[in-house]
């Protein structure tokens, strides 16, 4: 993971910049800074396109939640680099080419659409303004997500044209030319491959669908060649009229040895509110598997799942049961109602089967309580000896991490996948 990030976002643009630095007879300090930012912006845009292609082999190098985090950090850098470059050129009296204006328009339009799509603390007011206009497209998660990705594809292409028009490629070393065109061709080729690959992804039928309060338990056929690990997730596209064509991620509820694929879906937004329209026999396309929410060997394990976050934890617990050699572990599950505690009987069976596995369930309708420091202290001996695998909403995660820290647990022993920023 570190090598991938260093190469894609650091080493490659740095080498390119050095070629540019020693091949060019100009340069005042402001020019050096300007071209430094421009070169890095180009490669960071390409990196974001690659991370957005959803290719499983990349996730082996960089888990998907880390890819999202780096995508956001790189985007913040790009938001700074491109305006800086444009301002320097304008105030220096350079002729502004057509590609420059297109680049500026893409940058401003795509940046605004991105902030309408993903709400941030700093620019949340932009989403509020857009929603007041009551334009359907600006409220559609799927449309905004597609526009966001096409924005980066277009931005990378126009930026290469802009670099070519500026004459930068003409006077550099031949290796430098390869470093301009090669990564662009490679990334765009992988993007095309991701689209072609999508056509051949497995399609499965829904076997059963059961609603338990606001949670849907969906069972599907399992393709023979499909592989995943307990704790991972896949991307799903519902091939039924009336559903958006975009894909959505859901964790596997089933364990890998099962004959079926199962997921748990909580009714939370526009897409999940349509799940009630699904019936057995409907077709779903699957892209997976992704994620790194599973323990390493030789660890004392404590799982903590809350709400819909119990789904990957239940998958991990079922996997231990299927292995017939359960790993010593603790598990804490918190849900609103008994109905939302999926596979309750199987979980109880696991606990009966292994004296070294202890599972604690908090059901709010029954216990009138959530996770507290006192609750964990009551059930966890030697808290610092465990590695904690936590799946919950960002708010609950923040509370639990604070509690664990107060109990002497290091952050390096707390593992979670972060998809909310």
C-alpha cells in the first residue's frame, strides 16, 4: 500500500518534475513552484481516476476505504494546485488558450458538483443551496456520482492537451515524454478495461428477501467462481426497471463456505428505500470482493458491531463456526430490536460450541442501553491484550474508540473501515 501511494502520488511526479527542472532554461522561483504544482496535479488526477475504477487487484494493494481517503486528500491538493497555476499564468500576462478555459470550466463545475454530491463541514452550504433549487439531478446520488467520475476523466484528458499546447513536452528528455503519455495511456486503458470487465461480472438471482423492521435480509445465488472473505463487501447493481444503474456497496452477511450469498441492507436513503420492490427471481450484478475488515492471525480478537454494522461481524462469527475450529474471541453486538439481530440462533450455537468465544448482545428495546465504558469494563478482562474490529456509524465509532482509549487500548489495536468523512 505504501509503495503504491508513494509511486503514484509522489515518486512518479517528482521524477517528472526533475526532468522538467533540468531540461528547461527558465526559471524564477515562482515558475519552479508553479510547474511543481502542475506536474503533481496531473498525476494526482490520474491517480484518482485509477482509484475510482473499482478494480479488485488494486484493493489488494490499497484497501478500498484507504483509497477513498487518499482520493479525498489528493482532491484537496488538486483544488489548491490548479487555481494557483491559473492565477500565476493570468497575472504573468500569458495568453490563455482554449484548453485552459475548458480546464478552468471543468475544474469549477466539477468541483461544485463534487461538493453537492459529498457533504463536507467546510462546504456544506453548497449542498444546501443546490437542494433549495429543487432540481432532481442535483438531489440524485447516482447522477452526481457518475458526474463526479466523468469529471476526473475529462480533467485528466484536457490537462494532457493543455500540457501539450504549452510546449512543455517538446523540449524535455524522451523519458520524460514517456512519463507524460505512458501513465495517461495506462490509466485510461485500465478505465476502459474496468468498463469491459463490468459486462462480464456475474449476475445472480434473488432467492429470498425478508424484511425485519428497517433491515432487509437478502439471499442470492452464489456463482461458482466467486470468492470473498468474511468481513468483506461487494458492489451491487440491481437489474430491474425503476432502479438506478449505479452500484452500491453492501457487506456480506454470509460466510465464504455458504452455498448462497447473503447481504443485510438497512433502509436509510433513496436507493435502499426501493429495496421493498425486489422479489425472488430479480437479477443483481455483483462486483467484488473488497475491503480488509478481517483479523490477522495470532491476534486476540474483539468484534464490536452496531446497527447495520453487525453484518460483517456476523459473517466473521459464522465463518468461525463453519471452520469447526473457532478462534478465541469476544463479540459485542448492539441493535434496536431482536428482529434486527440476524442469525441469532447461529450466533448462540457458536457460543455454545466454543468455550473460548463469548458474545454479548445489547438490544435497546429490551435493555434500554447502548455501549458504555462500564459495560465494556464489565466484560473485557485486560482490554489492552485485544485487537478490536469495529463496524458502526461514525458517531458510535467515535464514542467506542474514546471509551477504548480510556481503557488503555492503543489506536493501533483498533481496526475499522472508514467510508464517511
